[in-house]
């Protein structure tokens, strides 16, 4: 959904008209509609962070409340428009819950995609297994809350209106107390307040005329208004009843619900959501800001200093050591926002966490320390680097963490270095006088350096993540999808007895299949649902006991011992299908990277025939045909794989060579794991 809304700025500037776009859980605003088309975004917010409130006195207002932080007050052109935004916001909040943003592709992602597909093309989500009912519960709960609030407000208004009407026209219908002239203003003000979309419809002049004329002329307007109001209440009640029915169904359902049930749940409210949320499964750059590493990078390149928050709280650093163990939290504190194409390394995050803790405890114990940190740092910031500062986020009472995208890494690194050389460089950078050599030397030495810097009111911590740039080989034309994804099959480190690390393997799958998102067509949705459904099933199992299930083989062995390999939603079944998907991918990459002249559709066809086709009935085969028709062209495909389009356009063949090499490396990495899985399955007489 998108459109103009007034946004409260401050007492000086008041309400300002801005163009808002709500999509994929992100509310972004622009100065004008034109700016939205050019991607000139003023700011973006993740909707899950806000409480959506209906304003009690202004029926055109939606208040987005972020406790202890920035609130967003919006005003629609009229009541109906406000209602549409409310429903759209609430629906998006439920569709994109906080942990949706955690990984490049989380399981919630699938649910959201599934929901979108239901809206766009109802039949497409009915393939594959079952879905987790938690998502739908959350969705319905959120809807329930919104409609309860609305109903309360509407009935309250209704009651006020009746009370006011009673005062205006006494029970016997005569204005014995001659109240009409004096109360008409109050009556009108209530009506105006209640029906803000058409305040002028109440004719004040008319109401001041003699009683006979007034009563006969005003009555239809009153009744019209009362009708309108009661029908609004009716709609809200219907919605509520529907949601309650959904909730009853959900509460009687096991944790998994069938695609049919999903369909009926969504179809019931389809009319409402379709109209209000206007979700298309088209490419949306803001979505990629959040979870697609390649697109994130592209956007950052494009918008330089625009902020793209990826929020994670640092709750679980102790027990796990990968980035995925950082959970998004709905609470405001503590939270770390990382604004970087290259997410900080595990080391840097642990370092940061430790640093935060020590700074916090220092601050709590000793105010003097806080002051000295501020002082020490202030003079280190080159003045002209302020504009590189991105979005801020509280991580503790006193501190904010900022990170910088890769384009600013030079400045970041320079700013972040605490040693004398760095300080010297920092000064140089202010004059744009540093050399690349100095910089790279410095980068290596200080790649996880942390320093406290100040900007504005708050002291902040800057961490410098590992630069992917430094990973690039000399001949690399541009970063590709393969260099940017965080988990690569080729990087899998096998554990004892050739154990495949569960978490890393699942992350590899998530990352690599995320490219499908960029294809943009709903035709790939069944594939995504299937793949991520299986990833999720295994993940669920893994999360029960990450230590016990640290390898894929351990999970399957456990099911073998428990004789649950054939149970519904078993990890054994999920891994079998996931392996088949990866096998298909492997074949495709292998075929594609054989020659510069390879044809996309041929490669897909051959790979399909060799791998998946044998397991598919005619329905699934027809889905395959559908996906084939939506295949991107080869050129498009390469564009999806390149971080910097302009570099690609000037060096097409070099980039294509680079990608082909990277594909070959990926194929080798995949081979290692899918062979091990196959061996394990065969050894245990499991279907593979
Ligand atoms: C270049 C892009 C080409 C894309 C072409 C995609 C063609 C795939 C067509 C197949 C559609 C399959 C849809 C779903 C089918 C399911 O019915 C089937 C069975 O599901 C399983 O059912 C079990 C119950 O019976 C259930 O327990 C289990 O959980 C469930 O999985 N599933 C499958 O057949 C698996 C299909 C996987 C398809 C993977 C395709 C991956 C395409 C990847 C392309 C990535 C892009 C290239 C990236 C290159 C850069 C790194």
C-alpha cells in the first residue's frame, strides 16, 4: 500500500505531507511520489517494532509507537483512508514478525511469501507439506487486537453521538429548554469529530434556523451519519467474529496446518487484506535491503549514506558463536543494529558485546569514565565524516552502536582505529589525503577494532566488520552473489566422523536459495516454500538441542533410533528432499558453468531430468513447467549475481568468467556434502 500521509515533524514544522510506501514489513517515506520511484527514501521503519495505535481524538490519525524511542504520528486524508492504512499496517506487522528479519531467509519468510502467494494466486501455495500454525496465530492475534481497539473506539464514538443527540433533541422530541441553538455547536463538533472525512456536511447555518425546518432538514443527515457509523461498527464486528472463528480453528489445530486450512484461513479475510495491503510479489528493493546480501549491497552502493537496519539483539552470544544466534528482539533494549554489507564477524560481535558490557558497567559504577570516553573520542572524528553516520540504535542506556556500509569502510576504519597510526590516518582522511596502501595495512591490523565515537547527543560504538573487499582477488570484476553470501558450501568444515555441521549447512541452503527471491516471479514460490519448509523442519529439530544435533547425521541417527524417520515432518524426510533440491542446484550450476554459451533453460531442463523429475508426479511436473516459463534470461541471471551493475555492464565477459569459476567451486562444495548425506542414508537403508 502506498500514498500520501501527513507526518508530524515537530512543533516548528508541524504536519508535513510525505509519500509513504508500506511493503514487506517496511514502512518507508519519501518527500514525493516521484522520489519513491527514484528510490530517494527519507527513512524506513520495520513495522514489527511499532505498536499501532488509533488516535482517540483524531479519526484520521495512526500513531506508531516505539516505546522510549521515536514515535511516528501519521494523519490520513480521511477516516476511510486511515482505516485502510491501519489494516495494512496491522497486517504487515503480523506478516513480518520481528524474527522475520533475522536471517537472509527465515522460516517466517516462507509464511509471509505464502501469504502473499495466496493473495496473488491462490492455488500456488497448496503444494508441499504442512505449515506452522504459529504464524497464523500471530497474524490473527494481531488482527484481533487491532479490531478490538477499533471497535472500542467506534462504539465509544457512537455512544457519545447518541448522548449528544439526546441533549440536542430531548426524549419527547421538543426542544423545551431551547437547547438547539446553544447545543448545535456541540452537536456539530461531535459530528465533525466523528466523521472527519466530511466535516462540512453538517450545515451549521441550517442548524441555527427555526426548529421545524431544522428537524426535518437535519434528520436525513443524522440518520445517514448514524447509518454510516453503525455500518462501520458492523464491519468491524464481522471482522472480529471472523478472526475469532479463525482463532478457534487454530486453537483446535496441531502445530502444523495443512495448505488447505491455510488457504481457507487466508481466503476468509482475503477481501479485506487484498484491498488494504496490496501486496504483490514483485521485486521490492526494501525487502532486499533487509535480507538479501547482494541487493543490500547494491542499495548501499546506490544510496551511500542511507540506513538499512538489520536488528539483532545480543542475547545469546555465550552459547553460540555464529551470527545467527543473535536474535531479533521486540524489546528496544538491548539491541544492536548493524548497518553493513559485510556483517561483523563472530569475533567482532563477541568483542563488541564484551565491550558494551564493560562500558556499561563502567558507566554504572563510575560517571567519570563516561565523561572521559566522550572527551577522548570527540577530537578524533574528522568533521567531514559526520555525514557518513548512519542510523542509530540504542544498545544500552548510554550507548549507541553504528556501523557503516562498505563504501564508507575507509572512513570507518580510520575512525575506528585507536592506535596512533590510525589516528594519523584519520587526520589525513579528513583532508582526503590517505593512500590506499596505508588503508589496507590499517585494515588488516584493525579489522575488529572498536572505538567509541560521538555524534550528536549520544556516544556511540563503531565496529568494523571484516571487509569482503579484502577477500576479493585481484582479477575479480565485482563482488558476486557467491562472495557476498555469508555461508558457502565450499566453506563447510566437516566435524568429527565427517559430520556435516547442521547450522552451517542450513545457512548455506538458506543463502544460496535466496537468489530465487531475486527472480521475482510467483512461479518460484512453491520451490521456495518447499525448500525453506524443509530447512525449517530440520532447524526446529536442531534447536531442540543444538549440541546433540550439531551434525545432520546426529539428527537422522536419532530418528533412526527412535524409529521416527517416517513420522510426519521428520527431519529425515526433510533432509532427503532438501538434499534433492541441492542436488538439482548442483547439476544446474555444473551445467551452466561448463560453457560461456550455455543456455539457461537447457541447463535447468537437463538438471531437472537427472535429479528431481523421477520423484515428481504430473502436478509437480506442471509446476516445473510453470517455473520454466518464468526463468530469467541469462543476462538477467547474471545481473542478479552481480553486486555492481555498472561494473558488470562494462566487463560482462570477465564477470561471467568469474561467476563460472565461483560456480565450479560451489559445485565441489556441494558434492562433498550431498555425497556424505547419500552415503549415510544408504548405509541406514533410508530412501535418498
Ligand atoms: C535457475 C533456476 C531454476 C529454477 C527451476 C526450478 C524448478 C523446480 C521445479 C520443481 C518444483 C517443485 C515444487 C515442490 C515440489 C514438492 O512437491 C516436492 C515434494 O515435497 C516434499 O513433500 C514431502 C511429502 O511428500 C514433504 O515431507 C517434504 O517436506 C516436501 O519437501 N519437493 C521437491 O521436489 C523438492 C523441490 C526442490 C526444488 C529446488 C529447485 C531449486 C532451484 C534453485 C535455483 C537457484 C538459483 C540458482 C542459484 C545460483 C546461484 C547460487
